[in-house]
C-alpha cells in the first residue's frame, strides 16, 4: 500500500488582458450605464506546456485563467465564442458595481456560494454529465473607475469542498507507464476529439478508453459507467503531485455518482496533436468519499492577490494610455454620463458630428466655441477679420495676453490654434475674412467677390452657422446664404444687459408656418450702422457676464434643434408647449427666440413667422442678389 | 528810403507731448465721456533761443506751441497755471468729438472764424489792452480713439488778416543798434517785469521805453499812447525778417487804435535775465493801414501737416506704450465705456478693489474667474485640492491639454498661473487645500487643523467668497466662517439642467430680516455625500452650457451687491420690487437666490429668511464649533 496523501490543487491565477478592461469600460459607459446586472463573460485556460511551450518551464508557470477583450459575448470572434484551438473555454459571470463602496461592502461569500450552488445544481441534476463545462466556472467582481481608468477586481473560482478530502493514491508521469506509441495515440485522440466535437477547443473533461497501445477519447457522459476507464481533464497546473483547480468539481461529480471510491485520472498537460510521444501529463489514482448531496459542500475559491492575501487587485490603465487617448476617453466619459440617468435619449454622436461655422471670433465666438467643445463638437471653423487687441483676453476666453503683442495675432486662426491647445483632437480652422456688408463702401471689388465666394463655400460646407458679429448689417449676407442653403442658423446679439439668441427658419421648407430670421420683422434694410458711432457704441459695451450666458444658450439651442426630428424647422415652442415637457425629449423647450434681461434675470421666449418679402431670407431677395452677382 | 517788403509771419507749429494725449484719454474716459463741450486748455511757447539754448540753432528751430499733460486746468501744476518761467502761456480751446465722422465733417472754417471773432471782440472792446494774452490763442480739434490709442487732431492759431497787408520798413538785429550795456539792461528789464508782474512768465506783449542806455518795460496798456516807444513781443520765430505768429493780432490791435501808420517792434528772441549783452532779438519798423473795425478782417490759422497740407495729424500712441500698460488701458476702457451712456452710476473702482476667494477651481471656478477679470477684479485667489484631469479643459476655461500631462498640474496654482497669462496685471494665487468636510473621516488630524487655519486666514483676507465646489458638505465650513467674518458669500451649484446661484445673509447684522444661507432651509445636517455615488453622481454631470450661465450670474450678483449701500445685507428683491427698477441703480434686481431651469430657459427669483438654528450660519453653531476646536 502506498502512503496516502491529501490531494491539493493548484489554484487558478486570473490573467486579465488590458483589452478586457477597455471593453468593460466601453460597455459600462455606453451600454450598461447604471444597470449592474450580472454579465456572462468567457475566459480561457490552456495546459501549462501549451502556455509555456516548454515542459521545463511549465513547472514554474502559474495556472492561468485568461480573460481579454473577447470575453464579452458580443465582442467575441467566432473562435472565442466556440472555443480557441487547444484551449479550454471557461464561462464566467461579471458583476460590475456602480460604486467602490458597493464593491467593498458586497457579501463576497454569498457571491461565491451562489456560483458554487450553480455547480452543485448542475451536478445534482445530472446536467454536468452532458455539459461538463458547467463544472468549471468563475466569477469576476469589478468596479470600473472610468474617470481614472482604474479597475478594481476580484476573481473567484468556485470549488465544492467535500467534508472528507480526497487523497492521492498514486501519481506518475504518463511516460513512466505508457509507451511512446500510446502517448502519441493519446495526443492524436484528444486532437481528433477536440476537432470533431468541439471545433478545436479541448473539452475540459472527458473519458479515456485504453486498449493496449490504442487510446480513444469519449464524452464524459459516456464515462459515467461502471467499467474500468480513465477520467481525463485538461490540467492548467504544471506542479508535481498537484493537479489544477478544475479537478475539484470533477471529483465532486464523480463522488456523487460513482459507487467506486477511487478513480484513475489523466491530468492532461500537453498540446493535442503534437509531440512524437513526449508528454508532461500525469496519471493519478484519486480516492474520495461518495456523497449523497453536493449542495452540502462548502464553496471556496476567491483568488489571493500578489501578496498572498484574499483581497482585490487594481489595474491602473491610466499610466499606459496615450495622453491624447486619455483626453478623448475622459471627454467622452463626461458626455456619456449624461445618458446614464438624466438624459437617456441624448444623441451625442449627432452633436459630435455637426460641423459648426462661427462668424465672429470675439466674446461670443470664444464662449460658443468652448461650449461646443464641451458638447463634444469636433469641427469648428472661425471667421473674423480683426486681430487680437489688448482689451480682448479678459472678455474673450480663447485669447491670452501674448496673443495681443506685436499688433495682435489674426483672431480667427489664433482662436483655432488656442482651441486645439484646449483639446488637440479638435478640427479647428480660422479664416481671416471681412464679411461684405450692405451699406458699407466696397473699396476693392475683386477682394469683395473673393470674400463672398469664400463665405458661400464655408456656409455650404458646414451644418450650423453661428452669427456672432457685433453689427446688424454683417449678419445680412450670412442670413441670406444660410437660408438658401437650408442650414441651421443660430444668431446671438448683445445689448448692455439684454441679449437675443435665436434660430432662423428655413424658408421654402415643408414647415406649416416657417419661423422668421433676424430681419423678418424688420422694416429697415440693413445699412452701415458703424459709421458715426461714438466709442461706446463701436465697442460692445455689455455687462461682462452677458456674453457667457448668451453664448451658452446659443449652443444649447443648437443642441436642442439637433435632437428634434424636424431640426431647424422644429416648431417654435414656449414653456407652455406641452411637447416641451415630453420625458423622451432630453433638453426641454425649443424656442425660436430667447430675449434675456439680466437686470431682472428674466428670459422671454418669443417667436415670429417668416416674412415672404424679408430683406434677407426671402427667395425673392435671393434671386435678385444672385442675378446681381452674375458677371455682365 | 528802403525798399518795402510784405511782412510775413512764421506760423506756430504745434508740439503735443504724449502726456497731453494721455490726459485727454483719461478725461474723455472718466469725465467728459459723451459730453463734447469745449474745454479750456493751455499751451506754452518760448523764444527760439530759449527753446534751443543756442543762437545758431535757433534759426532752424520751428516756432513751437507746446501742449502737455498740464494743459488741462485741473491737472496743471501751480507754475503751469500761472505761467512757466521764461515762457509765454497761451490759452486755447479743445473740441474733442465723439466720432471720427464728426471730426471730419465739422465746419472747420466756422470754428476758426469763431476763435478769430473772439480775438476781434477783445480788440474792439479794448479788453486786449488790459489782457494782451487774449490776442494769442489757439484751438484744438481732436478725436480720441481710445481703443486704438490713436489721436486725430488739428491745431488752429486764429490770426486776423487786414485787407491791406503790413510791410517791413526796416529789420535789424538789436545788437546792430544798441550797446552791450543797453542790451543787458533790456534782458534785466524784461526779467524784472516778468518776475514782478507775471510770476516769472513773460507776458506775450509789452511796451519798451528807452532813455539812452536805460531800458524800462511797461504794460502794453500803458503803451497805448501817442509818444514814441517800442512795442515788444515774445517772438517764437528764429527766422531773419520773419517775426512769429503772435505779432499778427498785435498789429491788428495797433492798427485799430493807433493813429500812426508805423511802429517800432522789438521781436524779443532771448532769455530774460541772461547774457552779458548778447542778443538774437530784432528791431523792426512795421507799416500798416489803420482800421475802423477788425471784425471785418479775414481769419486764418489752421496748421499745415508735415506734408505742408492743411489737414489733420494723427498721434498713434499704441506703438510707444508698454504692452502691459496697453492691456491695462484697454481693459479699463472697456469697463468705463459702460458708464458713458448706459450705467453712469457704476462703481468700477469698488468692484476692481474687491478681493475674491474662489473655493473650487473647476468648471464654475474657471468661468467665475474669467468673468471677474472681465469686471476688472484684480485680486483672485483659488482653492482646490485636485489636479487637472483630461476631462477638465473642454469644460473648464482656464486649463489646457498640456496642464493634464504627467498626472496633471495642481488645479488651484495652475488656474492662477493661466489667469495671469490672460492678464498679467492680475494678482492671482492658488492654494492646494482640501476643505475639511463634516461626515468625512479625518485621516490626518494635524493636516486637517492646518487646513482649517489656512481656510480661516483666506476667508478673513478676502472681501467676497465664492462657493464653487461639487459637494454639499464642502460648503459647510466656508459658510460657517464666511458668516462669522461677515463676508459676502456667493454660492453656485449645478444640477443636470438646473442651477442655484445665491448669496448668503450676514447673521447678526442690522438687517431687519436677514436672509438665509445655503443650509438655512435644510433640516439635514451636511454629511458625506460623495461616498457610495456612482460615476455619474461623482462627476458633475450637467449640460455643458449650464456652468457658464450660473458662473456669469454669480459674478453679476456679486457686482450688484457691491453697488448696494447695504452690501451683503441688501434686502432680497424679485422682479416685482419697485426699487429694482430705479434708474440710479445700474444693475437692476438684487435677488437672494436665482434658481435657473435651462429646459425652460426660466429663472426663478426666490428668497428665504435666516434660521437662527441653522446648522451652518447660526451663531450657536459658531460658538459650539470654536469651543470644539480649542485644544484640550
């Protein structure tokens, strides 16, 4: 008789690829959001020799269970879904908590118990014979700090522990007992079985029938019979005398159904279909106590951390990410968080892809650009004819003192360059361009024609046009062009303590009663309003807070329009419009005009119809204007 | 007989010191504003030798009339008011137009004519005998472009032109006719006369009585007599045969009153009281036609520009100014323009000198700081415990991408440094400090005590405290301290599409019904609200435009409070409060709380009283808290 010894198992070590965290982060942000339901994930393990490709090194290699970016079913390749060649697929459960406190306080013993009960149920119901993979599972408890790119996690590998521990009766390398030919036959048999039954993946548990040097591999289910055969399992362990973790639940199954009290086990540690007869696999005889009900077993299996303590680990991905990517994901995160709880129907992608043209890179233009960036807009074009002057930076949050030196940098390209310093991923450009204005003298006809052409191209090439200039007449041509090209036109204008933020209607559209533009309710044609103005009339003399308020509202108005199915033609609403309070509408009222009064902190929502003889947006003026522009 | 020749006069050249423009700019901005009444100014001229200190160079020196920073009566030193030693004071009229168009289109001939009429009236009334300075005047037409530091101007030196021109009968240097002793006596006589009668300044016109080598100088009035004497004038010209411009109107006076048709004129070109007998002065005999009414004379005198054309000149001071000073004046200009027409009672100096403490250098803190800068606030202190993260720059307009690299710069000092890049004149500092919060664990007692001390010192050292953090409980200690120190406390907090901007009352103040603080209407004591929050609750998940709006209103609320005589104790107003619409009040309503709703673009003005058992601002809590803090 041999001296018996307690059977000890080498535990799994979780090996988490960064792609797994990346995918989890993405899902959390876009899909799961605040839903912390359990998710099915899939890991893999291989034999120690396959993992290390060397028998010698296999001894020292840990028994790894790997999860990566394909662990999530919908992200998995076909191979990952069905099993990867020569690896064992292991199904697991992910529980990703919303807060770190929840991660810390959740009852971990209960979690593992629950996973173990599932294994026990599979055994008691006999389902484990038909689907042996049910015996080998894992759970992952995680908290994803998307802001800091830190993932706190803990893996559990539920194992049923019999009241009476199993013992090793014998342990020997296969090559000590079998001929080379028989070993080679084993490799081939497992390979054929994997290929035919499991698309190349090795099933974790199987039966082995030997007849002389011939070896056949059969389903575990078929091995549930009283005749003499070997039960095989794919062993991640490389340690002498210590098989890997999957054997624990296999023994629980056998102890429940077999009347024998010992079995021969093949700890398969090789790569199927390879080797001329070399092997690192072992044959063991294991003794166990039959059991009537595995539900009575204890469950163990929380992984120890690198210090050998039963405690979570942290994966800090921030340090390994490219800073620009870090910026991208951080900004994306902030936006998407809005969708988690507060505005689930936000169409952030639509907002992000809106190309915005900002006519005027002054106080309004700077604030509008920053607010667009905050909403995730990535294509921002500035137009301005001026240079940065010393009074600008304290009111125009895209310029610094140094931009004023040596006569001042041209405002439009300077604004674009400084916006890129805020967020390098922005597609910002600036055009130094004087917008032709009615009533102003044309001093250079050729230049004016070129300016008009540039303006037409710019308006045609953008989705939304912001009118952010400081005179009435400079808004005329862009209004005309915006109307003709059917663009969203947002107009903002400041008084001393009042502001107007409005959207222009799209004339000729299918809207029942199209709304007007800036000029529709105006009987005076635009003319030179800059001449003969004293300094306080030439400069924009406003309460300093006004521009920030008006600019923010202009951008919020654009984003609201983008969320309406009719876009720029969305019917004008006031606070009394019932639709404005529809829960499906994330952003509330879509007014035509907001007239703000800072002296009373009051905003008035008003609207006015389009005027078919409007001096700016009517088709008559368009026809007249284009006729005039034709060369003689 | 000599051959007679027409008498020609060397015109004045205006010499404007930059200090004159500086003073004009200051006055326009702060005093005159849109009032374009004529202003009295004073210039000076000296003899050519005094100006050049060299007889040789005097010939080539222009006949300059100088105006400088002391030209404005209220800015003038005593000497400038009464006359500067050895120079002649010349009174002038400044007409500074509000617009360049007005400058261009004003009837310049009429302007000069009017000035000439005043001279003619002084002659006809005889007043010119008593006040000869009335014969020598000037007018300055100007337009000050304060934004570009460009001054367009034109000087006119009104001269009456007789129908029959005067002629030179003879011209000789004084030293050709007089002995050295007599010349020395002349210098002494003029000096004595200037010192005794004119505080050192030389009167432009005087009489000279000669008896042998003795010379006496008398008032011009005394020279209006039929006996033989010389009429003297201080001559700015250095040209042979061409006396300076002041002689023109003197001849008009003499032609009106003298029955003689010629006089001897001393063109005094020296420096009184100097020289042992050297002289550069001339004696001329001038013939003229008596006149009955000088009002019939033509008036000439608009200065020619450097190209010899009768046209205005431009002084561009922008290029010679220190860029930092340019920034200062430009910012100052923008603010002061508000007072010209729109808000005449604005107390910009009070706003500028308010020391502001910003608790929180995030989205709200960045916008608040920029808006304070826009209002001219110069003392801004940030407090924050965090570092700049990648999601910050697109929402927090004081940070750039580069501030996020390598773990991120500490936010408070980074915000201060970046604010100084906007405007180098700002006094901005940043303190990295964790504000102690009730309900949060104290991990380092010593550090917490030090943090409390720093916070107390900071609050005591500022006039206004902004609460711009992202948790409820972090506002507690600053509320307590702000209340105790009687500071203005402005609180801003964001929801997803709602915001609260409020001011705290000052408990224990003399206000009839003090208004409450953030905690006054709250039955729940502040505790840890950050624990156990999911990511969307930890981050400030708000519509991107919201922070700009709330921050601007927070700053506007502060500025409103500063304008109220009761300051932080100003009674809470809503739009219905009649006083809010007082014309003398530049900024309208001073609410207690603004509750903003972006989904409906509505702001609600509400107010609530202070609660004498408030967990934050009541004196009971203060006493309890200070007692607790005492070392055992």
